[in-house]
C-alpha cells in the first residue's frame, strides 16, 4: 500500500443547531450536535459521513450479509461503579464534537465512567471496524500458542494450497499477522476503487457486484501485485487478516466461526454480536464485527490479566526497529506522531512498554494500559473515513482521560 493523503473531494453543508463550543453547558438529555460539515455520501461505495453512522449503529440492517454470534454460556460482566464521576463539560463537548457514539472507562475491572450519544447504549452493538483485527488475532490465539514460532514461520500456501504460486502466498503466517507480507493494498475510504472499498462486495459488507456475483476472497483479493519484500514492508491490508483467519481454521481443523465463538466465550461476552460474512460463509475478519462497547472492552481485560500466553506476551514485548522499513511505514498510517506507536504486533499498536491500542477507521479505539489496569473503549462515527484531525483529537481525549487515573 502506498501511503495516501486523505483527499476530500465533495463536501456539503448540513443545517444544524449550530456549532457547540467547549464552554457551553452540556445537559444530560442534550441530544448533541455533530459537525456542520459532512462528506457527500450519496455515492454507492462510501464509508464516511452519515452512511458510516447508520451502518455503525445498525449493521444487521444495513450490511449486505452476516451472521449472529451468541453471548457466552457463562458471561463475565464488568463490574459497574455505584456512582460514576461525570466527565467535565469541556470533555463532554469534545467527545460530542469528535463524533463519539459511546465511551467507557474500565479501571481495575470496573466501569467507572461512561458517555453515550443519543441513540446509543451500553448494550447496543456497533461496528468496530479495524479494532476487529485485534479480535481476529485473539480468535487465533490458541492456534498461535500451540504452533509456536516454527508454525508461525511456515508459508501461507503451506496452510492454504489455493495461495500457491501467488506472491502473497509466499509470506509467512507471522508476517500476515504483522501485515508484513508486501502485497500492494490501497485503503482509502473516500475512493470507491481502492482495494478496501472493492473488498466490501467480496466480504459481505456491500451488495454484490452484479457483473461478478458472489466471490470468495481467493478469487479476487489475494492477487494484488508486489509492493515490497516479505517481512520488510508494512502494508495495511485486509487480505492479510482474512488469510490469517483462513490459515488458523485449517490448522485447528475447525471453522473460523467456531474459533470466533470460542473466543467470545473465553472473554465472557454478555451480549449477542453480529459479523459480516459473504455468500461462502467467509467472515469479514478484517473488521466486520459488531459488538457492544462493554464486550469490546473485555479483550482489553484479557490482555491485562493474561501472562501465560505467547500471543499476549508477544504483543506486549514487541520491539520497534526504527531502521526496519516494515516497522517505520505504519507510523504514518494515522499521522504518526500523535499516535506515538513504537511497534506493531498481531494487529495491535504498541504505544509504549505499558500501553497497547487497537483502532478502526471510523474512530473506534481500544486503549489498554497494563500498568494502570485501565481500559478505554471508544465507539465513533467519524465524518471522514480516515480523518487525521479527528484521530488526533480522539487520541488527545484518550490521553487526557488516562492521565486522570
């Protein structure tokens, strides 16, 4: 993937009650006001503005196809503080202006603060976009731990014979889990022709391409040309995630759906969840999951509590190599400096030795601070699909909240 600068090609004004300033008093029953500028989302293939907000809130009703997953047989709820300190008026205004649909703060396993925008609640599913990549690698965790470095170093085509002869198939499973398999991929949510947007009809997100009909990922999404050498070039690629899920299923001798349900059971999900899937029952593992915000935070709890898993330890202990192009490229993904990432492993960004984060294109964030036993889960519907300014403000908010604990 060549790093793209976001180019907004069409804007339209939307009449609102006015721009909310941080100094305005925020009432509990205030429905809130979004930005007064929206990207024109009248085109079919588009994932920003109001279309993002609608699909995030109602994935089962708006995605082309998908499946439901059950809550865990034995749920493991997060405790709720008897009384929650409200966010300041300034912070509430910033959360609203940042198109935040919901945010919870979990300290020592207890929800201690929360914010919800009109129409959203703690028990409502919401698309989690690319934070779902971390959930995909977590579903692979038992396989990862069982096969060890030797199994992770095997080539993808050894697990998936359909990839033999393809440049992509010559990369290892470990490289797929770290997005270092060098196949060109473009991820621009404002460009209907980008690889990510084209994959929508293949993965079950969008209606089928009438000229092609149902397509497996094998038929269309693993054949992009070489961008760089395997293991040396970091490419933000949905194909790498989907291939990892396919390989894990082959290794386990189970469907990936089974691995997903088992992972949700392990985390102790309280609520049903939805998952984009295509006509071949291939789950949209690159970010097609829709969860409640309290279940979203449970992965953070697992990453804090677990110390005996190579998968977990590899995420926490990854070492950033500043001279390695495979590590350097991703720093530019969301503007770099404000994210401050020092490594990337198993679809997790490492912020520093005590903090990891997963993030999605619509502003979804899962911030995990092991030293503080602190988790911040944020659901958003950003106006821009990859708006650097919106992401920068989101990280500023997260940092400000974390500093209070």
